[in-house]
């Protein structure tokens, strides 16, 4: 028997990178998948890759109505919402703190924090009534270590970690476990950073104890699978660093930027 047989999972930002890797791994373990994605082409490609019990839900996680519709469609299609993975991120810019705009900060908080808040509230009654639920939120070592030039990302991700821990405390009595993964993996954002700052990206890899960035499906998805499964029934409110040991001593994050 597969570890997620009979479970229904929503994965946001599942069209590529870590979200795609998690969705594919969950499907291989028997889960029914909702691929929540803004990019329709990417989302539908993942549905085709998975086949079987997977549907595409067009979702802009920065829009509350979209998030609520995502959960409503999940329940209408599959009759449950057992697992929620908040992975979607809407992008940001590398700028010094003094140059960050209100718009950039507000966008990051909508996409990085409020989207998860909305989706967690939406799935809660279904998980509560079932007496079982798993919430896995993707955060970042950027926030933990306060890396330079990504204030909007750092603050939204650290707020999401606190939200997750609060949910873990309040909802444990309903059989709902909520945890965080801080990953280090090859993603579109990392590739963009490597292209723009090749020397800095190379230094990041040199400082990683395992000397490489993780693979979304082979290195990050198994951690999400554990947290989404019955194996994690007594694990809640935790932050797991799936980063090759990069969190142990931290990594230098000081690319050069103009004043």
C-alpha cells in the first residue's frame, strides 16, 4: 500500500520546480492531486505527466477568491482536502532595503503569507471534520538568516513560519499537523540568480556541506511526503531544513549591488 493512498492533496505553484517535484512524488504514492498554478500551460503539463487522479486548478494565490475557489473545487472533485502544500511564490527583486517599495512588500505578503492564511482557513473545516490533516508550508533559509537584499521575501517567509507554528498549536487537537520545510533546490529563481550572479552562486555551492543544490523531486519531495503521511502523525510545528546542511553554519549571501 502506498503512503498516500486515498488522500487528496493540493499543491500550489505546482507547475515547476519544487511544487512540481512534490506533486509528482505525492502522485506516485497514491494521492489525488490538485495542481494549483497561475501558468496554465505549466499546470496542465504536470497534470499530463501525472495522469490518473490529477486536475488543474487555475489559481492566482494573491487573490483570495482564487484561493477559496481552489479549495472548493478540490472538495467538489474529490470529496476531501487532506493535504495542503503552500509552495507558490510570486517573485521579487534584489534591492537594498532602503529602495524597497510599499508595492513590493505588499505583493510579497499577499503571495507569501496571506495566500497561505486563506488556504489554511479554507481547508480547516474539511480537515477538522475528517479528524486528519497535513499542512506543509515552504519557507526559506533566506528569512531565517536574514539574507541581504530580499527583505520582502524574508519577512513574508518568516511570518509564514510563525503562522504555521500557531496553526500547529491551535489545530493539533483536530488531528491536523502543520510543518515547514526550508529547502535549497534548483529552481527557476535559483537559475535566474546563478545567471545574474555566477560567482556568488558558485560560492553558495562551495559553502554547502554537500556541495550542491538539491533536486526538487529526489531531495525535497521525500521530506514533504514524510510530513504529509501518517509517519508524521506526531510531528507538528517543526521547521525541517532540506538544504544539504547549509543551515548549520549559514552561507554568505552578499552579492554586490550598487548603492
